[in-house]
C-alpha cells in the first residue's frame, strides 16, 4: 500500500476513534474512574499527536508517530473491552468497545501493509549562515 493511501485510510479510521472518545468523554458513568478516563485521553492524545504532520503533508512523520501510538491505543482498547460492564452493560458501551477493537485491528492491518518512508532530512541552507550587514 502506498504511504499516501495508508494516511488517508488511517485518518478515516481515526475519525471513528474520535467519536468513541467523544462518547466516553461525556459518559457520566466513567467520570470517577482514572483508568477508564485513560481511554478517551489516550485517543485524544494519539489523534492530536498526528495532526501537525497531517497538516504539513509530512506522510513519513504521520505514519511514524501514529505507529508509535498504536501500542497505547491497543492497551486502552483491551482495557475498555474488559471493564466497560463495570460501568454500564448498555449496548452503547458494548458497541463502543467493539468499535475501538476494530479501530485497532484495521490500524494493525494498514501498518502491516505499508512501508513507512524514511524521514526527509532538510539540509540547512548555506545562505542562512551568511552575515549580511544592514545598509
């Protein structure tokens, strides 16, 4: 898979993670539990961490950063799956847990199928080093 295609697919998948995060952020049932609040916080931090690279069009940086966040997203997805019933057995929670696990699964598939290009090194411009006197 081309890196550009991977970024497009990953960003669409992150939109689903963002909706899960929004649901949990506003869920009164979890507001007193630090471990459960780590789920929406981790999703927020992970998604926001790749936004600057996306805005710059820096595909290698986007992929590198998001791949680095995948283990944390996986950890909170499994935690949420294993503990959401302690807060509510409601279908909303069950579906959010299933959805978050699917987010992780799809991210893993994409990262398994894409070669992350090396970071582009920007060489310093020699003109920047010149001392130009004011006239």
